């Protein structure tokens, strides 16, 4: 048995079908954003799918994974086994919370937030580091304010080792090993209306995806 151990985020494969996508086209707010890759558009779609109905998303895409745990190892069918920190208890806690969660507004892609996310992704693709601090010691606020003024609040989620958009969203929602469940909080927060996404390579985890959120953006 091959077990994949990631120290930042462990991600697994679960894809949305084409029929479901066609039925939920309103969630595809990034469809015409030519500056985004196919994966980046899919990430925005998947987040919007979740935000539109958290209880339904939890029941369809998260709860069924419980049967694939063996202690702290998640044996996902057709993919590598994953060593988690908390085991299935984190999944059950996530499902309980999401079944009581309210829907949130759809997110729309923003070029300025995307540039900020791309700066960090490009940086870590070279340094191999993880976390929210850049090589130049920049933080999220610094990177966003290079390109515009943010409104209400900002936040950043980063996933390492992902191979699909739904992998990113599902494991950020479970937030295994993150005591604050901060990634989940960001994905649920109703104040966020705009998003920037940058996915690319990472020397240690092969892939990474940066998601920057804001209540809104305007030019400097």
C-alpha cells in the first residue's frame, strides 16, 4: 500500500459530473475569464457550487468518504491512500457544521486578486516554501494592495498537492489538522464576493493553488 503523507494539505480525487455542471451553470462565474486556466475556473465553479448549498454539498461529496477511512488513513478509490492527522472525526465534524450552514453569495473572478495570487504561486514554485509569507516577506495584504484597494475583508487559502478542483475544496472544508478550521471559515464567509485563483507547480508537493478572497476590489 502506498500512503501519501503531506504536511500542509492532503488532497483526494472526487470529481463533479458533466451533467451536474450543466445543471448548475449559474455557478460558472469564471467561464469568460480568459486569463484563468481551466483548473482555476473549475476551482471557482466548485467553490460556488459549495457556497450555494453547503448542506447538499456536504451530503453528496464529503459524507460518503467516511467509509474509506482506516484509522487515520483515507483509502480513496482509484487514488493514493492519504495519511490524515485526525482521521474520520474531522470529516464527521465538517459534515455536522455544513449541514447547519447557510448559503453565501456567488464569487466572481477579479483580475487584481488573481495577480496577487499569481505572485505568491510563482514565488513558491521557485522557493518550494509553504504558507502565506513570500520570499520578499510580503503578506496577503501587501500582495493585494499592489494591484488595488480591497473592501470589507480579505483572506487567503492555499492548497498543496491537489490534482482536481474538487480535491481542493473538499479537503479545505474538512480542514484536517487545522484547529481553527480557518480554511473552511473563508470558504463559508458571506462577506466575500470576489476571488482570484492561481494554480501551478510546486517543487515539493508537485502542485499548489492559491485562492485570494475579498469583499470587493477597486483600482488604486
